[in-house]
């Protein structure tokens, strides 16, 4: 069985980490499969939203410690590179929603933080456990640190202890923590909202969140003014505003 499964239905692509024997650890096959599925979803015009989820009791155990680099002895994150997968989650045009009901350790925390919206069960376990292996959460720090307060990040990185989904939400690593029985309802509520947004508008919203913080205020206003003009001049905006004025659903939301 492939370590990553992919299916599309009703405008939603579901990417499932399915290497249960290895606790969905980030080895070569899983990392490459994840990147390939993300690429397929982002390039498919029928896909509006991406769900990242898992089978088994572990969302992602982090690096696959059975796979070692022949040169350095470091955990092999795959020929694609785990950093490329994290980057594609954040910079791809489609919204990525993570559904987490099991443990997320090390790189698994990075996947949760990279997703645009992450929903976990309150009792799911998280942890930056790298220091207990004699390393540090280097790659995932790129996606985790922007979401965390400095002091809390320092403590979590240094202690390497485990914490709950509820605590992960309080730290800003994930968006929401919900009771186990409510997670599918919570995920579907988010998906329903996303499907009401214009496809181009959703991609634009992601771009704003990624690009604006990197600019000075003057640069940001100049760039955003030009970007806004392009959006308002688009066919999608014309349809969206017409639908609003006519009190009907936009064509992309009718289904």
C-alpha cells in the first residue's frame, strides 16, 4: 500500500498519510508521496480545498529514524526534501486544512503548523521532541516560529515534552482543538466556508498572509494596492459582486 493515499470528491482533495507500520514517519517514500499529492491537488482545476489527514493513531511521528543519510547519519527526509513539502503547503494556491486525531511529533508538528487551518482533537499529543534525540527542530522552526510567542517557543523547543491538542492551540501551532466526537463536524464547517470563497480569491488571501509580513509598510501598501486592483478587475470579482448585489450564490458556490 502506498504510504500516502489521494482521492478527490466534490472539489476536495484528501491526502491521507497511511504508513501506519512506521507511524507515518517522514521517510523517503512518504515525503515524496506527500509532495506529489500536494502538487496534483494544486494543479487540478477541479480541486478547491485540500485536506491533510492520517490513518491510524499517529498523525506523524516525525523523522523516520530507520532511514539514515549515508554521509551524515541524519534522518533522511526523502529525495524531495521535507522543506519543499512544507513550503508547498504554505505557498500553493489551494487552502490546506489539517485534520489531526493522533500524535504529531517533531516534523508532524511542522505539518500541523504549515497547514492554513489545522484542527486537532483536544487529547491529541504534540511535541518538539528533537532535543531528546540530540538534534533540534531546525526545518520545522521556519513554519512554527511565526505562529508562536518567543518565550513559549523557547520552552517547548528546549524541554522536548509532550503537550495536548488544546495546549497546541493555545500556543498558536494549530487553529482549533475540539472534542474527539466533534472533529469531523468542525472540519466540514471549515470546508463549507472555504468552498464559498472564489478559487482565485482564496489563492490571493494565502499570498497576502505570506507576502505582506516580509515587506516594509511602504512596500506593502504599494504592492497591495496594485494587487487589489488586479483582483477587482478579474472575472471572478465581477461574478462575486454581481452575485452579492443580486442576492444569489456566486457560480463557484452553487454546488
